[in-house]
C-alpha cells in the first residue's frame, strides 16, 4: 500500500497538505474523512488516529498525525524543491518561526471566525452573540496586522523571495474567514498582492480546487440529527 492521506478540505491544514502534495507531484491515495458527518469519530478512523483528527498520513505501516509534522515528512521523503523548507539554517529557521507562531494566533483566530460566523449558526440555528463575534473579528484584525508587519513586511513571501511551507499554511488559514464572507484582504494591499503571488506559484486551478469547499461553506445545509449529536461538544466548545 502506498501513501494515504486522510483529509477533509473543509479543514485548513488538510488543504495545505493537499496543495503541497499535488503541487509537488507526490503520489497518494486520498481518503476523505467528512468532519461534518462525524466520520473522524468513527471506529475505522480511530484505528488511524486515536485523537480523531484530520489530517493523518499512512505510509505503509507508518502513521503520522499533525499537519506540520506531515508536511515536513513529505518534504524530506520526496526531496521537494528547497524553497519549501530550505536547507540553509537561518532560512529554515524563518519557516520554523512562522510554523511555531501560527497555531495559537492566525490559525486559531481564522478558525474561530469560521465557527462564529457560519458553523455555530448552522448547528444551533441561531447566531452567536454580537459581542462575541465582534471580539473574534477584532482579534483576527490584530493578528492580520502582525502577519503583515512581523512576517510579510515588504518581502514577496513570508520568509523571503520564494514560497515556503509558511506561506502555504498562512494562505489556507486566511481562506477560512474568506469563506464566511469576511473581507480579509480589503484595505490590505500587501496581503492581497501576496495572495496573488501564492496563487501564481501553486497554480490558480489547484488553488481554487483546494478551496472550493470552504468558499461554499455558507451554503452548508443544517446538520442531520445524528451528526449534530456527535459534534455538539465541539460546537459548544467554540462558543466561548
């Protein structure tokens, strides 16, 4: 059995891995795990990842979880172009710096925006309190400014002249609020130009394919009762 990737393109880290593997011609079997149907909680998927989260990688008998670990594994196994994760010590450290920062900052705030603007109303059939949504969007704006000022600055990409894993993780994170209708790039010409450079680097068709699900997330139908029951603990955890 060859490489298997367990993904749902609704998920930001899954999109990053999908784009990376496709762009670099890495052969893999796509195993779709539909989060909104609770498939990540199934007994079958628990055998792959006991933490019941996507993404997950299975390479023969080897199983790996966590998106950053998976991306680094793929860069090393398939010897992709150096710009993705440079051999140069300091250039590599810049990619690591972003990957360490994003988990509790940009990724968190983009995910909360998705849940507060779209997912929680779908599951609870009512919007989150206006003050909660306002606080979430205010935190997102602060983080976007940090992304521009600390990481992008006046460079073509986050860590230098070429696209890297940092850019791939960041752009897939930002497409969460974009999918909700929030104007992430409006009034931010540096970020808007950076997005265009990423689309050109990975290919517009692949970029659009990977983000098709999230860009239609506002049209997600109400959850069926079984899925709703499975996912309600997650929904309630995202209200705060």
